[in-house]
C-alpha cells in the first residue's frame, strides 16, 4: 500500500493533520487503534465549539468528516515497526501489511500511568482527574490532590480556585517554605497515607479515617503509546511527566520527513493543543511534499 503521508494515530492530532493533507489532495493513510486517552471521560470541556460534547462523539464526527475526502484511507490497525527515510518510509502494520509513504506524521498519543491505589483507576476520568480546566467547573464541593511529587503543591494551590482543597501528601515531603505557601492559600495538608478511594471520591487513610471529597486531582506520569518515534531515530526530551519528542515550530522532528503532533510532543496536554499541533504537522508535511525540505 502506498501513500503520500502515513499518519500513526487517529485522535485529535492525527485527524487534524489528515484534514490539512486531504484538503491538499494528498493520499493519506491513518492507522488508529481507537483507544484515545480521554476515552474514560463522559464529556470533554474547553474545546472551542465542542464544550460538553462526548469525546467519542467528537472523534466519530471528526473521523467521518475526514473520511469524506476520497484521498483518505482509515485502517483500524497499529503500526508495529517503521524504517526507511525521507520520501521512502515503510510502516509495518499488524494486519494490513506494509505501507510505503513519503512522509510520516506521528500522533499516537500517550497513556496515563496511575498510582496503584485501590479504587483510583475505576474513577479515572470521572471524579479522579488530572486537569481542572477540563473537569473542575463541574466538580463542586471539597477538592483534593494526591501528591505524586513535590510539584503537586503547585497543583493544590491552583485547585483552590475551584473549591476548598486538601493535599494528601501520601509520603511526599514538602519543605517549610512550600508548607507555608500552601497554608496561605488555604490548602489543608494531610500526612496520613491514602489506602483507597471509595464512593464518589472518598479518601480512605491508613489511620482509619475516611474523608469525603467531590474529586481528586492527580498529576499522572505518562508513557508513549508506541516506540515508532524511537525506531525512526527521533530525539526525545524528558519532561515533567514523561518523555516527549522534540519538534520545531513546524512540528518537524529531528528526522527528515517525520512530523509529530499531540501529547507526544509537549509537556502540557490538552485536546485543543493536540488539534492545533496536528494542523501544523499536516500543513508542514504538505509543504514539504510541494517544495521539499524547507
């Protein structure tokens, strides 16, 4: 199978890249396993014109609009291997053989690595969340933050904008200056370790107490959903929450002919950023098809 551009990942970033290329009348193949990062949430917030929409509906609508262009093909499959170089890449799939492409856009996203606390994973994307801008407006009542690193203090101080906040230190040590700043912001710091989450977001502690909360925020670490970037030789940076691919302003990676977009290229994650990255990656790949490397 041959195409101008192979896009690995078909969520917000990948579909946005595909739209730019499709409108440039280029042959595009999208590989996607239909497991977007925000599939655990019932509603998405903060995306222009889509506030409150279900993530699944947003992606289904976006996919249908992209596939309305005759030069776009969608394969519900994973990329297992990639090799070659600019204008001659080979992307090996799990079930559809090898795709030959002139350019590649990486948009396979990341997965959250959750703390191993009973009950936490079951509430992920509902009352246990990571972003107040995405979820905070709807989660009224006492808020909580589970500390996973010293920077969790900053998250707790921010969360006070959405309600009274308790920071569960859970073994993370904070210096005196940070504790004083937390106190000035009105954050309650609980030192007892968390043993479980139950009900809506009730926090069970090792000393037997159970504190009822409306939500818990966790700054999760992340891991990329694929090793394709590394296979192709793309440079990786270490961010606050996990590794990400280095790109320039045009969303070109350090490997000629390979572009990247979405959560795999940035430290701050958001569906709007992912879509915007995809637009830039798709347009940049198209410009290189027209003019060569800029």
